[in-house]
């Protein structure tokens, strides 16, 4: 009994001594590190305050140095993204990233950025294949935040690499050009050249970034800014997937998209409001869906149409324009939706809107028929299940659902998810590196076995009628929809999706 107590007492004394020793060592380390820590905090605070009156950060030269790892990590990220008013510069970004290394170990915040440096050819601590695998691992994760971060980084990297395209849609996995693959898009970024061939980074059929080799590769204008790397549905046979990605800047190469706010008065006097997406096809004309001009029951009176031209400017009230006149396909009937006649309902779901005043635009928009050998389409929309006035992009596969006629559009189904508010969005295809409008997003069809969005595909006859209406000629395909302004009800409007 006494010997056990003695041993216990000795153990307690030993543990106490060890704790005391650790505390003393910690105190000594803290005293030694306090000046360095204080300098780092001071430098971090100074970097936050180093902003001019116009909100732009002062430029930091590559010759500037810092002993603070956090500062160098921050500078590396700021220069890569071009944040705080800085001009994006990957070489300067890499310079500060190297200063952030400790015993050649990369900070956690720069681990994925390290792979971008390797793909750019600035760093050789990883192979190209390993750098790419790290991006693929992020994109194949089930975490949408990780996916979008990796894709955004690849799109930013594409600004520092030559954007290229090639004749046809075929590239090769090997430099000997024996293992070919037909890719969904003929756009990529060049990584390195060897033996007269260029190795490029492009998206494969599954929407995963991969390395390929090709000969007939040419440089694309540097003005092209549309994202190359996006989330794709994994397979058309699995139904629909939500692959929408938020864009904070509308691509210059895509048609201008905005929000169409439709206000109605129901027969019982109650107000009703819906929101759709509309696309500017000329300075004074919009393309949207016909069902955006009526209530779901089809019994309301259209009171007003308002187009918010540039929601991403964060000041939509200054950019709203009233619609002076509206037309819809003369075959469009709400009853066709209720009876399940998808081909007729969505095949006629096209509307044209004339603005009360023109909007200055430098974009030239081209209407075209759907390319039969290209199943990949794009759309930009403002869905109601996302924060108000935020722009979301989708890229997915199209497959014919129902055949149209001369004056009725063929209906195509998509394998990507859409939500109320995206109705009326222009469906585009990249043809010769340009986004051409080939259809209008209509609705979502669903039952026990089907749940897919559909769109009306433009054809030669419909395009001719659209162009005739814009030119002021009579059209037999589109009929005017009356807009009857009245005093707005003091009641709050019921907002629903289209």
C-alpha cells in the first residue's frame, strides 16, 4: 500500500516537472517569436490599409520582400486573381508563392495554385499529369464549392496561356496520335509544344480537364473570355444533374442576358408577378419565352413588362427599361401544358419584346439552327432558387424530344437541371468560336419516369419571321400581346417562377 503511494507520488512529481519544462520552453519560444509575430501582424494590418481613396490596392513590386509567410501567401493569391485593383500577373504571383515556402513546403492555401504554376510551366516540383490529377480530384468531389474553386482557377489560368482551337473536334491522348478522342468543344488552352505539335488542356466528353496533343491548332483572339472549364453532367443516360455555375461577370462572347419582370392582374383582382430570363438580340429587341407573358392559368391581364438589363451591376433600379410591345408565337396555348402536349406547348414557347428605348450594345447576335453534329449547348439565366439577380451558366447535352414543323419549333430535352426564372434563356452553341442563339429555354417536363428541361429549337422559317418582325414587316407567326397598364395594387404581388 505504501510503496504504491510512493510510486504514484513520484509519477505525479515527474509529470508536473515535465509540464513545467514544457511551459518554460513554450515561454522561451514565445519570447523569441514575439518580435517576428508582431512584425507579421503589423505588416498584415498595413497591407489591409494600403488602399487608395478609389478602393484600389497599391501595386506591390516583385522586388518587395517580406519575412511574413501570410503576407507572401496573400500576395501570391491577389496577383493570380487580380484582386484589389491589381493587374493579374501569374509570374509575380509565383514569385511571392516561392517566398511563402518553408523548407520547400507549400502553404495549405497555395496547394492547388501550385498545380496551376506547374501547368503554366513556372514550377517543376510536380509533373504535368500530377498537377492535372489534383484539379481532377477537386472537380470529381461531391463538394460544389471545391468544384467551382478548381474550375474558376483553371479559367483564370487560361488567361495566362494561349487560347487555341483546332480544325475538327479531334485531339489525341498521345504524341504519336494513335489514341484519338472527339471532344465536345473545339476550344482549349495551350500548355507546351514538342515536335511541331501542341499539347493542350481541354475538357473531355465527361467534362473533366485532360491533356491532349494536336497538329492543326491555331491561336484564338485574346478577346475571347468565355469560360472553357465548366461542370458537365456526367452522363445523359442518368437523367438531369445540377451543373449550374455562378458567373460574376457576363462573358463578352455570350449574348447579353437580363431579368424580365412580368406583372399581371388576375380576374379576381389579385396581383401576380413572375420572373424570367430575356436576351438582348438587338439594341431594342429581346428574345424570351411566350409563357412569361401570361399567368400559369392563362387568365390574367398583363399589366407591365420590365427588363433589368444588367443585374450584375448591383444597381438594377438604374438599368431597368420598360417593354413597349410584346409578341408571342400564335400557336402558344396554356391549355397545351395542362393537357401534356409538350411538343406544341414548348415548340411555340417563343416571345419577342420591343423595349421602350434602345440599350447601347456592341454585341452582334446571330440566330442559327441547331447544329446536328453538336449536342452540347450553353445557357445563361437568373434562377429563382438562387440569390436575387445572380447569373448562372449551364452547359449540357441536348437530345430531340419532339419533331416540329415549318412554323413550330422542334423540342429538345436537356440533361442538366433548370429552375423557375431561367425560362426564356437563350440556348446557344459555339459555332466557329462564336456563341450563336439556337433556341429558347421553355419548361421542365416531369412524371414518374421523366424530369428534364426542354427548349424550342429555332429553324430557318422561325428565324426569318423573327428578323421580319424586327425589321418592321408583317408576320403571320407572331401575334401581339396587349399590355394594359393600370394603377399598381397596394397589395404585395405574389412572386412565382416561370
